[in-house]
């Protein structure tokens, strides 16, 4: 019988959750990060709340801004914000 895990890891989270986690790790507000990324605050909020997903051409740019590996951003594998520090 398998014991339940005590904590969830990033692979269990959604892309929106990982975007939010990475933004928090670099201590930027939604206003700041959306300006850097060149999108509206509403767009960024939609990504973080899983109401929309960033298009493929935005993912590489977002990974760079958020200082995470693109694979981590997509599915929780690779270097995320905790490992990068």
C-alpha cells in the first residue's frame, strides 16, 4: 500500500500555479511582470488563474523573465524557482 505524499510538488500544480509561484519567487507584482512581458495585466492574471494559457511563442520569453526552465513552466520538470536560487 502506498502512503500519501505529505506535500504536493510542482508537477502536481497547473501551469498557472507555476507561473504564479515563479513570479512570487522573483518578487514582482502582476503590474510589473505584465509590463516587462508586454501583455496586459488581465492577460497575465488569466494565465495565473488558468483561464488561458500563453501561446508557444510567449513561453520561452516567460521562462527567461521568470528565471525558470521552460520544461518546468510547462510540466513541473526541470529547474524551477526554488532550485534556481
